[in-house]
């Protein structure tokens, strides 16, 4: 009876503390945990990389709002990376080699790094995906020279214009951020859906996200795929316009992930849980529309993105001005950090990215994708952290698959039959 009273009192105190914290606007959603001695993080430090893209916000907010410290890791560093190639190189080094332990990253990259597909001398560096960071809200943008076409999901008019430009002896180029990455996948899917072969009909080039606008300004490319704030900045500077939000291509599609070196996670299971709890709580906070202006103010700072607030705020709140006269005030494709299970790393989504890499010849077809996903995707650690955080059971997916996915052009991806999806695609490198 005494034990029950103490437990009831503890729960009341936790709820009161959480309510007071929420009312104060401090941004925390859960009361500060009291770690049992055996559950304390094995280290107070980790070095995490990020690229200046709004889907890195959960890592930045977790640092700015003291959430890493709240869960016992006050010495976490969140360090800007110049490009995804730099992120890869620093992950290979690890913090012991003055690199990084984990990162905000393009979802396919941990697989490509783990397989040694994109590392020096093809040396595998095992990685774990611990969480997804967001859904939707990347964009494909088009250079101002094609303003009259008002290109959208249907790229047939763009295809004709590119053919005319090539016939005049000029190069046509499409930029993405890393071969085999998410932006590469969206760009290739869109081009191929309109009969443009991304390997034969256009030169596909790699440009780091923060350099996209400057390169478009000097005429380096005809279109690009990247996240925000770079599409909005392009439109604001009248250098180009937005063709579409990638959520229009695939509604509620997975985008970036939070991933770490496998050896770091294996050595620091409690610290990993602490990092995940901090990131999950930050995702919940970022997901609230009433917090989006503050998210924009924080990440716009010189220490983080060093861009104008105006290039961030509107699209973060779901208002998309495409620069063509089309304005969507409350886009269903607003960036999602937590809602719609945005944080949970569905293994079926990883299978789609790997299938697309197979489609374009970046994988051989001999890989055991099911076994690979089981090694790299640590959704079990996500679940463990979510339960420790007190996430309601209704917000924790019961399956590792989100099921059948549908795309704007009518294609269907059934994770139980990826071969059928591949067979349905006309333009591909895979046999």
C-alpha cells in the first residue's frame, strides 16, 4: 500500500513537471529522467555531423534546447559538414580520427558506406540507421530560362526544351547532392517517368546543397534536386522556380536519417539510447507548427545555416510559393518530423532505396538486401528509446513495413515483391 502511494505520487509529480515545462515554453516534452546507475550513458560525448538542410533541425534543436544534456550527454557536438562526401569521409575516420561518430544523412548512404560502395578502396565501414529524421519536403527546381514552361511533375515540355538545347551544342545538366542518395533517387525517378534517361539524355552532376543556388546562378545546371532552404532561396533570388515538392512524387516519403558508426553504438548502448531519446523529443518539438518560426530562427543563425530567416520560415510552416504563380498555403507535403511515424525507420523504405540503387546500376543484384537491412536498420533501438521516453504505444509502429507504396505516375512498390516493381520500370540499368 505504501509502495503504491509512492508510485502514484511519482507519477503525479512527473505529470506536473511536464505540464509546467510545456507551459513555460522551454520546449521539453518529457520530465528529466532519473537514470539508474546501470543506465547512465557510458560517455557524455559524441560528435554528430549535419548539412545545412532543414531536415537537420532535430539534431540542432536537441543541442540548442539542452536535450542531449537532459539525457546525460552534455558534451555532444553537432558539427557542420561541407558536403555529403565530407560527411562520408568523416564517418569513415570516426571521432577517434578527428572525424564524426554519426550524422544527419541521406538514407541510402549508411548502406553504401557499410558495403564499401562509396568509400576509399571500397573498405566497408559498418553503420546503423537509428531513426528517420523527416518525411517529404525536398524539391526539384528549374532554371529561370525555362520559366515560360512552368515545369511540374510532367516533364515532357522540359524534355523537348532540353533536346532543343542539346541540338544547339549546349550541355544540359541536372544536379543532385550525392550519387545513390535520396535527391539522386527523386531526380532520376522524375526524369525517367517523363522519358528522360538520367544517364544518357542529361548530364547528372554532384553539387553540395549550400552551393546549389550559386551554381544555378552562373548557369551550371538546368535543374536540381535538394532540400530547403535552397529551393526557396533560389525562388527568392529569382534565379529559378520550384517544379514540385517531392511529397507530390511520393506522398509521405522517407527522407533523411540519423545514423551512427556501428562500432560506436555497440560500445555505447546506453549513450545511444540517450541520443535517440534526445533526437526523438526534438522531433516532436520541431513537428509542432507553432514552433516552426523558432526552428527557422535558430537554424538560420550563422553558427548553423547562415541564411536569411525568410528563406526558411514559410516552407517550414507549409506555405509553398513555387515562383510560377502557384501558391499552396497549407501544403499536405509540409516537412514532417514526428507525425505519420516520420521518426520510425521503416525497413520497407530502406528496401525501396536499395531497389532504386539496383535500378540504376549502383548495386550488382547479388547483394542479400534482406540481410543487409537487418544489419543496418536498427529499428529495435528506436523502439527501445521510444518506450524509455514514454512515447504512447499508438505512436510506435507495430510492423517494420509501411506496406505498399504508390507514386505519382501510378507505379507501385510492394516490399514483398520488389522485383515486380523493377520489372514495371521502363528506364533502368538493372537487367
